[in-house]
């Protein structure tokens, strides 16, 4: 008699233990009753009747996914290898379970194709210099396409853009040529400014013989400070005219 009572009680306890689920704060359970969607439950204590109900658990935390390395042909026909990292989370557990078979795999495949599609519309220089804009474009496209799956794409970051050795050498030569071009432009601008100042100085000295004389004497002084025993210099006629003009006139009788 005791055994006949204990058996049903044990079965009830086992059924009750199989029915009780505890979901943490960051998880939700999508419950189906005889194959039909019933409701989203959790967090906390959830009771699921075995055989009649089925529950799929969804994590609501942000998922970090590495987008595998992709071969991308840029708009200027340069082949590069690009990989990225994707941050997304489930905002609607019902859609994430019902609308797509495996939302993680589907999001990964969509991220790979979108990465190739977006980067293929840009030239190599844009890939290297405008990563923030490309990240925003990829994130916006993914966010729109995954909205029906109950997924919110928070961010996309391009990690590496790998080039072959020939392209790296070509970019290095291009950078070196650009630096040389800038150096020549700066040197030419300096020569132009110096010539303009020399023209202005020449105008000032031509109108003031005393200034011309002082500049000539300063030049002689600079030459005399050098280690040289003999100095040969021309004596311009204009300098003699300057001296004669500065000679005091004799008093009138």
C-alpha cells in the first residue's frame, strides 16, 4: 500500500521538477503551447508543462561577433582582406525565434555580405581614411535588415584592412612622393617670400644712399670676421657718389 502511494507522488514531484525553470534577469523564454506561440516569460520562476509546452531561451545581452576575413575588391580594382567586429542584441525575443531559424548565424552571414558590398563601392584611399563613415554605413544597413528579426545592431567596427606587399610598397612610394612635393612647394614659397623682401629692401636702399653705404660696410665687416688673410672686393661707382653727396659743402664767401 505504501509503495502504491509513493509511486504517484514521485511521478508528480518529477513532473513538477521538470516543469520549473528559473530565468536570470538577462534572459527571456519564448513559450509555445502545442506548437503555437503563447507568450514570452521571464525573468524569474517559469513553469513549463512537459509535453504540452516548449520554451526557447533567448539571451538579451549584447553579443560580440567577429566577422570573418573577407576578400574585397575596391572600386579602383584593388584586392584587400577585411575583417570586422559586430555588436548586436535581441530586443524582441518573439521575432528572434519565430522569424528566423538561427538569428546568430543569419546575422553573421548578413554582416559578411554587407561588409563586402559596402566596401566594394569605395576606393582604397577611402577605406583607409574614412573608416568611421564606413562603419556607420554598414551599421545602418544591418540595423534596417535585422529589424524584422527583433535584433538591434549597436555598432560595427572594421578591425583590419590587409594589403599585399606590392600595394604596401606602392603606397609607401606615393607617400614619399607626396612628402617631396610638399617640401618643394614649401621651399618655393620660401624663395618667393625672400625675393619679395629683397625687392623691397632694394627699393629702400635705392632711395637712401646712406642705407646702401651701411649695408655695404656691414658686408665688409662680415667678410673680415672670416679666416682670410686677403679680401678682394669691388668698389661700386654708386658708393663713391654716395660719399661725395655726403661730403659737407664749403661755406659760401
